[in-house]
């Protein structure tokens, strides 16, 4: 299905670190929000995992280029997703390499190619997220209305099928930033709601009996300034990156640079996959015990 990757392999794959990976992407959640909101789950994950509140997204600091970079292991210059108007058949310039669906290779496609039986689950609050994924690669991909319903569906599926890789996209923090402004009481309340939903996912992993074999990553696509984002300021560019679980260093603040596209390479590293050479990403090795 993904034969192109056989020509593009980079370094040898490591041994797997964990059996399951869950990424919870909180749209528009800034480091400021994590610091100042009442967020006990996020802070516990930081205390017992590896983290940085100075990870960087890509330019422009809008959603599509950053979600794409996170899962495609590269920046807009390589994958060609330059704005929220991007579509697989509507773009400013083509990707450097095209895989299935005419898009740049994603971590979903890499996992599917190297582990054909893998269960890949995507639950997204933002309806347009799915276009960034190769068609037919996910075992299940669902768009739900609102963060609570998105989380409920994801947790139900985790408890039922114990997927290898789960991605959960929550959109409400970004809505609060646009409606009320970043660094407002309403914005911090939205981060607190995200924290509560993250707690539901963590509980679901325990109820499924896979918490001890799972690595959880909490991150965002961008931050914000005032009621907007997309510019070139640090509050818009910096994002949280919090890793926790089996094999992850405990209580370690990462001081080496972390970029959003490194997420894809880090997931590949966790699963013991060989990444495509067209990725510019590198796994965040400092986050692990070994």
C-alpha cells in the first residue's frame, strides 16, 4: 500500500518502547494556559514524565500547517500544507514526495505500512483534520461535535479495541482563544476543561488494562495572542509537549530544542518503526530513560 516508503527509509528501527501510543492534541493550548490554569492532570503528567513548555510549531502559526507538520515529520516547505485552505487537490505547491492520496507521508501511513495489522484510531473535534491523513489508513476515523463527545467516543473505543495508536483532537481551547482572548479567565477555564477530558482518557486507559503499556503525549498546534494566531510572535509559536508513560524519563524538563514535526519521529521511535528519509524530524531521545 505504501511501497514508496521502501525507497525512502532512513535509519534502522529501534526496538519498540511501548505497545500503545495516545496523542491528545489540544488546539490552541498555549504554554501560558498550562502554567496558569488549574490543570492537575497536565501537571501530574509533567511531574512524572518528560516535558517542555518551549516546543515550537511551524510558520504560519495556523492549524493545518502545524497539524500536518506534527504527523508528517516535516515542515510546510516539504509537505506543502501552507494554510487552512489547503486540500489534497488544492495547494500552493506540491509536496516534495507524494504518497497515497497524493499527500506527504504521515506517521499513520508509516505505521500501517510496517505493521499492516495495527489498529489506528483518530477522533477529531475539528472537522477538517481528516484531510491530512492518507485515505483508508486509519482503522477508524470519526468526527464528533464538541470536545466531550470526541473524548467519550475515543475512550469507548480504547476500552473496546485497545488500539495501537490513538489520536484525539480537541478544539474548544482554540474557540475560547478566538472568542474571549488568550490569557483570559475564559481561556484558562477551557484549558481546565481540556485537563478534565485528559483525565477521562487516562482513566479509560486504566480501565482498558493498557495504561502500563501506553505512552501518552499532550501537545498543541499553536498558541495565540489576543484573539488570534497565525503571526510570528513567541506566544503564537510556542506549544507544550508533554510525554508520559512506559520508558519515559520521570520529572524531566527537556532543555534541548523540540519541534512539532519531531512528534512523528518520536512516535516512530516508540513503535520501533523505520521513518521515511524525506522526514526532517528527529525523535526526542532525551525524553526516554535509555
